[in-house]
C-alpha cells in the first residue's frame, strides 16, 4: 500500500513539474511587440500624420537599410539565421509603424510608434532593433537626434 502512495506522489510531482515548464514555455512565447514612441505635434492633422506614417514605413522597409540594421544588431548569431539578408527579411516582416499616444510630462500626446513584433523571450533583441531603427528615423526626418544619457 505504501508503495502505491509513493508512486502516486512521484507521479503528481512529475505532472506538476511538467505543468510548470509548459506554462513557462507558453508565457515566453506570447506576443510582445516593442516600440519607440516619437511624439508629434498635437495640432498636426490626422491626414498629414497618416502620410508621415506611410512615408516612414516605406523608407524603413528598404532592403539595404534592413540589412544594415541586421548587421548592427547581430541577428545572424542571436536568431541563428543564415545571413543578414534573412535577417532583413525577418525584420521587414515584423516591422510596424503606426499611430498611437505617448506619455510625456505634459500628459498624453499623439505619437508615431516605430517598432518590431516579437515574442516575450525576444524582447531584448526586439528593443535593440527598435532603437537602431530610430537612428534611421532621425536621419529620414532630418532631425537632430536627442542626446544620449
């Protein structure tokens, strides 16, 4: 009788451990987009904001630019890709530019969100890609980038 109790306890512990690892894996694979908000003038008409978003999306989707971003971030080694060209294709697939809001000291203001879709376990790399894309956004818009801390 005691052997059956021990066997039952061991089975329950194994099922609990399996459930824990399954839940951990599930949570790590949930979607977690990462973006950098770029505040825009609140008086800017919505049509002009949409035009800016379309232009930024088109210019950031340039293959040469995405290859350079892939090289700078080192996606070949981090994501186990074949080449920087494959990294550019993956970034292009995940890239988004959309309208949204940004919290500022003056309250919520309209913003353009430039970012990358990814999984929760890729959040660090997605953040590096988004920050690297922002360097190109400043060049595209002809704006002096803010001082780095």
